[in-house]
C-alpha cells in the first residue's frame, strides 16, 4: 500500500472531528506524527464560531419574530429587520458579521508547515480541513435544493424587510400586500425548516481524510524535489467548515510573511471522483475567484486534462482567501466513493499547478527589468491622460462659472438706460457735435486779427465797409 492509502486508513479512524472539538485536536496530533522531516512546523491556536446552523436559526427566528411584531409597530421593527438583513448579507458574502459578534466562540488550532526559501519571489498556500461538517451538504448531483435553500431564505428575508420599511413610512398594507407579506414570512420559515431536515447530521464525525493525505504526500514530494523561487506553506486548518475560521486566522497572522504574489489552493474531499475546479462559490451570491486559478485550470486543458469548472453553493477556504484579496482556487471532489487513486491524481494535479505557478513567477521576475520601460511609459501615459482630464474639467468649470456669473448679474432696466442716454453726450450724435462746436462761455476765445474780440461776424463786416 502506498503512502496516501496508509495515511487515509490511519486518519479516517479518528471520529468526532467536529470544529472546536477534542476529535479535531486528536486529528491534528495524528497528522503531526506523520509529517516528514525538513519542514518548519508549528501549531497555531485561535477562537472561532463553530455552529453555523445555530447562527442561521437565530437569524431566521429574529426575522420571523420582528416580522410579526412589525404588523403593529413597524417603525422599530423595520430598523431591527434592516440590521438582521445586513447581518445576513455579511454572512452570505463572507465579508463581515454582525450577529456573530455577540455569540460564543470555541478554541481551535491550525497545523502549519513551511518550506522556507531564501529571497522567495512568491508563496503558495495549500490548505485542507482538519474538521468535518456536522451537517453534510448535498452533493452537486440532483436538484441541490438544500444548497439553494439559503438563497430562498435570503430573498424571503429581503422581502420581509422591504414590506416592513414600506409600512414604516406610512403606507398601509392592503389585502394584497398583506398576503404577499405573510407569504414572504411563510417562505422564510419553510425554507429554514427544509434546510434543517434535508441535510443529514453526521453523528460519527469522520471522513476518508483524503485532503490531509494529499497534503502529506505533497510534503514528501516537495521535500524530495523542492519548488524553486516560491515558498510552499501547508495548512491543516481547523474550523474550515464553520465560517473558514482556520484559514482566516492563518492569512491574518502571516500577512507580512507571505511573499507576493500568493496563490491559495484549497482541497475539499479530493479523494472523491471526479475532481472539479471550483471557480465560483457562495451560498447566495456567485463570487468569482481571481483569474490566476482559472488560468491554471485552462492550462491543464491545454495539456489534455479536462478538469470541469463548477459553481459551489457553499464556501471553502479558497473563498475566504478570495474575499481577503488573495489569488485562490478550490479543488473539490465529486459524487464517487473515496479512493486512494483519486487522492493520488489530485496530488499530481496540485503538484503540477504549484510548479507552473512557480515557473511563471520566476519568468516574470526575470523579465521585470525589460518591462520597466514599458511600465514607466504606461505610467507617463496615465499621468498625461489624468492631466488632460483635469484640464478639461477645469475648463468646463470655468466656462460654467462665467456663464453663471453672467446669468446672475442683473442688466439695467429700460428706464435707467434712457436716463443714462439723456445725460451722456455721446449717446446722441447730433447734439454732441453741436455742443462741441459751441464755445464755452467760461473759456477764453482766441483774439481776432482785426482787433475786435468777441464781435459777431456781421458787425465786423460793417466796420470793414465803413
């Protein structure tokens, strides 16, 4: 029997591996005993929420209660409904949480191994859960009603909140709108009950442990033939099925230690065939991973490996990394029975992806000097374009300011214009010319050569005749 088969047989016997439990810690210690030499290994503790089913039940119960109270007191009820709906949006996207801040947390641990390299050009994080889910979700075959129930609950909650806000601003609920309101409340309750009874509760708390076996196999391979140029991190994460608490804590703790660019590869039951590449995931909204992971999957297709891409109605460690801005990809198993052969094929694919990523990072680093001129030219072009846009905005603002000033400056009335024209000598051409020719009585006149000053011309002519 090969290493993967031995690891799966040894680790699958550990039961009760629920998040934050003694079984999860027993799994951590069992994995640590099987780690190969040559890696920097340590356990990292954290606290996290471990019961997502209770968090969902609290959201639904509060919304139903607030919805009933909102029929009589819509004002305060609408405010609380908006708060609960905002908390649901945060839970659906994985961005934040409101209601979980007041709920209890439990202790859990990550087991982290690092293949340290001098002056790495990037980093690869390969993660797999230590825990198992208390409630086993539906596989991707069939109708996937349990997976889509979260969407129905979310949109029903949005409808209840919308009707309460409409009622709070003074719009009465007529018979038709009241029926729709009660229908939204009913959908919210029915979908929550359907999800609770359609998911099978795991009482044993174990699985085939193919993810942990694949990580142990990759550590053996990378130890024998190291990956040049990038650091490889192996993370056995706790609370991976409950809000991805382990990978979240790992990324926050090692934010400054991970050399950019970082690729996070998450494994979700890779021992089941066929293996899928999860490029979109999320219980309500379809959140797409950054292009690095799907581009590597496309290169696998170039090599003749038809790895199908799926949209997962759930969340893996890859989505938690994507929400925090990291490049990520999830590899999830299908509906087939667990086997060591399927886990070995998954290990082969992950190894190829990691080495391709390392080669791409090394090639980009070698071409960096040649690309500096292109980068500088692009920056100059962006600066010029920004300057032109700023100049256009300034010109438009100045023109609009001048036109606004002309419109706001009142022009003189017709009476004022007539009064000014009467007083102005230049306003009437005929009068202004005569006024300029008439002598000013206070102005000295030039002397007449005949000796008579100031006499009219006729008098001067009569004296000349005499």
